[in-house]
C-alpha cells in the first residue's frame, strides 16, 4: 500500500521512518479553517483538512494527466496530522516570532500542560477514513527569564507548537510526561500503526 504523508514536518518524517514505513511527502495547499473550539476537536478537524487537501490534489493530478479520466487511481493512504499545545484552555500554535515564543514559554514553565495531536487517514480508492487524537500531559521545570531567552535564541522554538521541542535543547526543562512521548514530538506512531495495519 502506498503511503502519503500530508506534512512537511521533519519530525513526522523521522517518526514514520523509525517504525519502518515507506512513504512519500505531499504538502497540502488547502487553507485551514477551524470551527471547533476544544483542543482535541481542533486537531482532528485540521488533520482531516490536510489529508483531504492532499487527496484532492492527487486525484486532480491523475485526471489532468489522463484527460479521459478512465485510468484507475492507485490505491494509497493519505495521513494528515496536526499538533497543538493547550494550557488553561488556551490553544498555543506555532509562535509568530521570538517575542511570542517567550510569551508561550513563560506560560508553560513550572507547570503542566497538554499536547494534542490529531490524525486523519484517508484511503483513496474506497474513501474510507479514520480520525483520532492523542493527548499527552507535559510538566515543565521552572525556567528563569535568562533560560527562556537562551532557549529562544537557539531558534528551535520558532517552528513548533507551544514554542518548544521535547526532543531537542528543551529536554533540559522537561520534568516528566504522562502519555505518548512520540505524540509530543508530533505523531503518535504507535496508535497510527494500530489504526492502519489492516490496510498495509
């Protein structure tokens, strides 16, 4: 079964490779629109939009290359995913800039927050879908203002939800987690594999 990852995230690519899956990357060009408010519902909605966007792109490409539209589409799975951080009910996405990253880290330091990742898997030929989310609690050690400044200066927080990456420099501030570590990195690959193993 051909697998398509609808994400440009290098961390998600590493996680899929880690569990032995071969895949291609196709990034969705769909404009994401959120209607949900609960963090778990938000990530499921966004993951579905990414997967649907890539599936549509692939179908359009096949039919444009074959104007008769009679060629059977190769069956494949498209995996869309989205991760957010939530603290006190407030959703933290990727920071806009360094100051925004510092603001987020001040909110997280010394306390527990939740990381939610939503995943949607679409099967091209049958149009079956599976959507789920995983939640993981993460507890930070207290951080001084100098430590926040030092971490932000690495630029590591700028492309990550909640302004931190658990697998990098910021590991020095992680006191503990409750749940799936890989979910915090960006993709709950254990749960994903269980969801798709009967398809692959």
